[in-house]
């Protein structure tokens, strides 16, 4: 690769616990419009997950409304998945 680092597209970011977390504008909009609950995995511990619906976002953060109606502002660098799927599944 001629000593160059591989480029990571702007819509991708490095997850805080390894790998690449992909959350594009289109995915966020799909979650917001559908109203499906999402799980935001902040680390390997399930107790630290945030579950709720996507309310808004900007270039670096996402606002999630939890079941208790409180909102949480989180980094887009975390891993996002549907809350109905098994935790950590790739599908």
C-alpha cells in the first residue's frame, strides 16, 4: 500500500472498543422515521447500553429519547443496532 494508511470514509468512524462503527445519515433517518428502538453499545458491558428512539443528530452526536422520556446526547462513534435484535449481532 506504499506506506499509506487506508482511508476511512467520512460516514465511518473508529469504534471506541475496536472495529469500525458505521452510522450514516441515511441509517439515522431510517431509524427516526420508522420509530424503531435502537440500542447504542458504548462498551462491552450490556448494562451501559442506551436503548431508545433516534430524535436528532448532527455531524458528531445523536440524540436518543429513552423510555423514561429523558434524552441522551451520544457520540456517533458508538455502535448502533436495532434493540429488537440480539445484542452484538451483525444483522
